[in-house]
């Protein structure tokens, strides 16, 4: 595991390109150029927006659906199975499905918006810098929220029923019981899931690459896609490796918090 990581760091100290494939040692010059490049900071901003938005919405929706599925409703087992479908679909399949739905001419989304009178023209969702990231976030949330639902549904089974009954006897309504009894009881699970989904989302590749390839105008490039594009699209392996080193450094911070939280729960 550590040898490829060391080789990546070593690779980042060399420069190569399609026209000059022979690696040339330049030391930390790659990092200096990268930190001074507007593209790098654009990727950082995009990655932060992408990660925060997907993780927040995925956890909020996942919790809401988990609470709903935890009720005694007709067809509860079937509903739980249906909710899991987006999660079990391969990322590439989900990306292709949503790319067709966002198609400006034949896409289902434009047809629905025009049919309801919300929009009067067909929007090229994935071809505009203003809408491409929003479209990707919606797709990622749709695919990822069932994971949070499963985690929170398991956590809801462990909430003390006697505390809930006591809160109900004291006059607490459903919302008050959730925020004052259920959520505090699941605080550890919520923190773990937030950290885990942050790591997953930061590392997303297939949905973004299949739907936009980082475009338009690099507006949807995140670290995994820019690394792939630089390394296997432009053959700039040194620059791609430098982005990889930065990505590992960022993920290590979340990993430390995740392991610490996991260790506390075990204790």
C-alpha cells in the first residue's frame, strides 16, 4: 500500500508530457507551479462545493427516508428494497441514465419542466457552467442517499424505546422526540456516517467523468477527474501525481477523525 504512495510522491518531482515523454527531475517546482495555477484553486473550490453539498443533502435525505421507513407502514419491506436500487446500480450506469435525462432535446427533465410550465425552453444542463455542477450534485445525492438511509435505519433500531415513550407521555410531539431523544442517541452514528460519506464523495470519479468529463471549462473538475485527465489525457504524470499527493493529504485529515471516532465508539 505504501510503496505506490511513495512512488506517486516521487513521480510528482518529475516533469513529462506527450511531446516530451522522458521524465525530467524538477524537484518541488511542480508544486510551486500548481499552487500558482488558477486551475488548481478552481478544482479546490469545486471539490469543496461538491463534497459539502452532496454529503449534506445525502445525509439529510437519508435520515428523513430512514425515519419514514422505520414507521409501521403497509409494504414496508418492498419500500426498503426499492430505496436501495439507486445505491446498488453501478456508478457508470447511473451516470449514463442521468445524462440521458439531462439531454437538452430528448431528456425527461426538460420535458417535465416544459410540460408543467416551469420552463419555456430546453436547457442544456450539462453544457452550462451555471447548471452542470447542480446537475451532478443531484445525481450523486440520488445515488448515495440510500447508503445513509441503511446506516441511519440500523441506528434507529437501537434508540431506547422507553425514552421515546417517556418523551411522548411528557407531551413531546414527533419533531421534539426526534431532535431531543432520537438524534442525540444517534450522534455517534451520524458523525461516523458524515466522515465516511465525505471520504466517499471526495473520491467520486465515475459519475463526474461519464457525465461531464470535468467540463464545461473545467467547472466540474474535482481531484479524481483532474488527476485522470492530466495523467491519461495529457500525459502530464508529474502534475497528476502532485494533485494526487494533495488529495491524499486532504483525505488523511478526514481519515484521522474517522479512526478517532471509531476508536471512541469501540471503547
